[in-house]
């Protein structure tokens, strides 16, 4: 295999907040597309950012509140100490509990989303400002008929090989109403292995490590960065066929053993569709020197004291249906992630004693003319799968099927 290492670095902040931090960055990389920062002014720094949703699925439901950060120093700035309520048009309501900074949730036995009912969000901040969304109708969910994939090659400029991967598609069921607006949110999970087993551990003395395969296999789960929207307005029938979703390539280990895709299909309002479609267009144009600015996409939450105050984000009311599929390693594709790690045996103890702050150090093993000896790897991710991808875990997910 060619030496090509792909690292997934997933920021632990909600999708919407990441999209609205006034920065045009990719979700699975650590640097931004452009080094150009437009002058946005101070108006859109420290703005309230809302990310929340209620669906026909049983609760609890989550609302995340934060403040927007500067373009040059993006960060998650939680908005704490607020009184947050979800209410319906029948007079029912619930005050959410702040479970952690900026994260507010309903109780498991609290308010429940029902098709045909309208809901809105109300926020009161500690400084007395009030924010509300308008009532939005919870549309009936549409079933997912099928999710499938096809192998696909993509030519990449300046690459030494075409990108191999699987393109995923969705077919919906027949909707109950003629015009429907959809948003798809995707969650990827995959099983993978470290490149080497752990054979030794060093913390001042060299010891054998048992069992050697205990840090070999991991699972990773995270949300896809892409925004997928569509409407049936111009279709003769309210059914969607062969709509392209995410593309998963072989530059990382996502398809190396077993991959799973969870598709959450949200039936949303026309206004919500316009919002997410605008964000999607903004994302696709992000490489063209900020031809569209994030702050131009206004959500459905307003400040009651000052309608001109910019409030970013959206409180969604949606009918939800979900479907998960599993994919084994596709034999027809070439893989380009690195299957090797450099093993260091020369002057090993000198190197290890220079790494005191990193003890204990895990090591692989290598067969030499002097027998089986410890070998230091290029990084700990070569022997500890948890270190290869941020968020990786040794615990198999509850939903996982072999």
C-alpha cells in the first residue's frame, strides 16, 4: 500500500454551531480552506447561537446555546444560566434543565413531539434578554425506502492516484403530502485496527504488555459535515430516487474493516429548508473568498427587545425517520491509508529516557538477528487505536452488528 495517512479530527461541538462560528473550516480537517479573513465587524461577534430540535421521536430533546466567536480565534463559548422553554400551540410547555455549560435538555418524561402540533422555543438570558422562535408545524415523517452505495473513482488535482471510494444514495418512500422539504443528517461509524499490537510498555523499566491485542481494535462515531437538502416541489410524485449523500474514500481506515452509516431523514418546514439550503450553498462557495457570509443566513430565533440583533442558528421542528446500513471492506477498491509505521530500535533507551513526560510509552515488537526486541513506533496511534482517530473507543457501540 502507498504511504498515505488520513486523520479524522472531529471538533466536539454541534454541527450547527460549527457552521455558524463565522469561519469557513472543514469538519474532518484541522485547518481552514482559506487564510483570508474578511472584516465582519463587531456586530456578529458575541452573537447568540441557537442549535435545537424537537421531533416525533421520544425525548429528551437538546438545545445548545452559545456565543459566536471571532473568525481568527474560533471557539465554543457556552451561554450559561438561561431559562429555556419549549412550548406547543395547545398550551403545554417544559423548562429545560442545563445539564452542562450551554447544553439544555428536556426530561425523558417531559414534553413529546407529536405530528400535527406546532412548537416554539423561548429563551431568557441572565441579563434579561428574551429570544423566541415562531411556532413551527411538526410534519409527518416520510419513510426511507433504501440506502445503497456504488464504487466511484474521483480524479483529484495534483494527486498521484484517483480517489477510490463509495458513493452513498437514498430512496425515500412515498410521502403523505405532495410538497415535502427534507434535511438529511448523517452519522458515520467504523471499526478499524491499529497497525501493530502492543508488545511492551516502558515507564522506567521495560515490561511485556498483556494481552497484546487489547488496544488493537477500536470503533469511531461522528457526524458528517455535509448538509443535504431537497424538496419535492417540482416532482410529479412526492418520492425521491437515487439522491446522492456522502462519499467515503479509502484515504483513511473508515472502510478498512466495517463501516456503518446512519441516515436521519428530517421532514422540515419550508422556512427551515430555505435556511439549511442557504448554509449548504454557503459551504459550497466557501473557497471563493467568502462570496457569501455566514451572518447573512438568519435563523428563526429573534430577540424580542431588539429585532435587529443578529441571532444565529435554528430551532427545528421536524418529522424524523432513520435507517442504518453496514458495509464490509469493499474488495473492489484500492486502499491508500498507511498500513505501516516506522519501527525504531536503534538507541531505543536513549529515546525513551528522553520521553519521561510521556511515560508510560507503548511499544511494538520487531524480530531482529538478536531475537524479538521492543520497537518504538512513530506515534502511539500505531499501537493504540484510541490515539489514531480523535474520539475512537475500545467499546463496541450498542447498535453494532458484525
